[in-house]
C-alpha cells in the first residue's frame, strides 16, 4: 500500500511546452506563409521564397542580438584565478603584482581621513567623541554605555579600508595620490561599489582553495581591491567631447588589453557570539599574513553566437537570392525564345 502511495505522488512533467510553442509557431506562421506562396507560385518557388524571407529575417534579428549582446548569448565576462599570494607581494609570479605595495607600506584610510579635512569623510570615518554622536545614538544610554559606544565607533573607523573610503569620499584618495602621499604602483584602487564582482569572485576562489583553511566568509575580512590594464575609460568629470573620443578610441582598439585584479583579505580573530547581542566587529589578526587573490579578466564571448548566426544566415540568404536570380534569368530567357518563335 505504501508503494502505491509513493507512485501516486510521483509526477512526470517533461516540460514540452516550450517545444510545442516553437513547433506551433513554425507550423502556423512559417507554414501558413509557405502554403500561400506554394499554392500561388508552385512548390519549389514557394519554398525558395519562404526560406529566403525566413533567413532574411534571421539576419536582422541576429544582427540586433549581435549589436546589443542579447538573445542567444555566449559566456559573460568573468574573473579567472591567476594565483593566490600569501604574504609579501614581491614574491608574486605576476610581474605587475610586484609593483603593488603591501598594505603596511600605505597610509591607512583613517589617517588619510583625519589629515584631509574632508567633511564627508570625517563625518563617516573620522575621530569619534561624545560630541560627534547624535542624540539618537545616545538616547537611553548610561555614561559607561556612551563611552563604550565611542570606543566601538572609533575602532570601526580606524579599521576602515581604502576601498571603503573611496566609496564614500573618492576625492580624499585622489588628492593624496596627486600629492604623492600614497602610491599604488600603477594600479587603480577600486571602491567597494566598483569591486563588487571582483570581491565576490575572490571570496569564492578562497573558499574553494584546498590549500587555505578558510571555511566561511566570516573567517577573513576583505581589505582592498585593485585593478590594472584593460581599455582606457572616461576621464574624471567627462564632457561630451571626452565621451565621443572614448567611443571612437574604443571602437578602433581591436585587441583588448589584458586586465588584472587583486583582492586582498586577512584572517580575523575568532570572537564568540553572545546570544541577544549583535555580531562583534570583525578584527583582523595582525599576526596573520595578508592573502592577495590575483585574477585576470576573461572577457567571455557574449557576441560570438549571435555573430555566427548573423553571418551564417546572411550566407544562406545570399545563396537563396542567387538561386532565385538564376531562376529569373532562365525564365526571361525562355520567354524571349518563345516571343521570337511566335514572330
């Protein structure tokens, strides 16, 4: 009896609705056009005309896919692992990565914020005192709790990364780099907003690496992300001419320059979770080495499939048009012969 109930609960759904929709579309749309052409012009000529029209439409549709990268697409661009460097970047196998300074050689985001005088940066990552706290933050707290909150906020600000600072106040990092107070060795610092995909890829690579002891994202803290290479983008505060020139330059750059990315993480101190309280602030373990995930950008082949469909359909369309043209020439030749014979 139990086996009958199990069999009754099984469902077989082969999902043929998509196939049937395409099949019905071919029969109703293409089939009806072929039927009209075949009954009026003959089976052979009607078939040639219907197929020529179909592949002409395929050329237009696939060309739109090709231009906009939609429809039957290829593989999307992804980050591919180049190497995982532990410790000093001078030992990296990628020559460009050796030019990137280690975090210990760079001023911290907190130092840049305090020395910048930027109001937005200081409001977000600056020095924290009782006076900088809002009334909503201190409402209902005792004096000891306020002091603890000040210390917690100060620790959070001192642990700010350069990528986090670049997301809130990019001008602080740009001004420091222009003044020579900070050098990235030719690399470009990515803000947390710009490095979303690179960080997600690097985290997945770290968790899948059998040589590392990371088992979850909570075992480490993402520090900063950098990139180098690739096509040159728009300058800061671009105008219309900059956008036009960038489009022209990009169109005539046939070979895509190789683009690399580096995402740095560091193991955090294991802190117990206290029931009923928020998770503690992640604190990096300064005794642990910094792990740098070095990646290369794979541009994928998003437009390859629609390009092949476009060119293939165009070739078939041209061949069918030539067949129709040759048939018309023979028809006119035969008509001319009949006219001469009748006269």
